[in-house]
C-alpha cells in the first residue's frame, strides 16, 4: 500500500491517485495494481481474526 500525492504510470497513461496497492509479485492481471490474485496478497496468519 502506497499513500500520498501519486502519479502511477500504467498501460492507459498516467493516473493521479492518493493511495494504491501496487503488485509486487507480477501475478496481477491489472498491472501495476494488485488484484489479490498472487501469492503476496495472501493474508498473514497473525492478521486473520480467529473463528469462534
């Protein structure tokens, strides 16, 4: 997750954003953005609330 006054270059030109989640593993179908399809988007065990 990146926050700030951002300009992100993509296949359809530059986009001005205030926050983005960029793909770090290369598996996203929506490059350069993360679409949660790759292994790096899997939640950490510590971040997942326990089921009761």
